[in-house]
C-alpha cells in the first residue's frame, strides 16, 4: 500500500509506510494523506517514535513465589 505524500519541496509522491516513517524522522515530508484526510507535518498531530519507558513495570506480575 502506498501513501500519498507531499515533500518539503512541494512535490507529490507516494511511498510505502516504512519509507514514510523514515522520511518523517528526517524532516523530508510536508504532508501525507490518512484515511481521515491530509495531515500537515508540524500542524497536525502525528505519532512519533516511542521513547523508552523508565517507570515501574506494571504489565508483568509474578504469579507464584518460591
């Protein structure tokens, strides 16, 4: 599946999702299209790379004791 984008140079293009992630990280995209419409980078919210979580681990629990 290709995602329509507009580059920083205002050139239209289409890229696969893994390329979109790389281009977003490098600041090479002005806008891209979602199913809900166009997203303008820097104006509209986009997900970012996940940072490491440094808090208490709550998902794992010990179900037995020795």
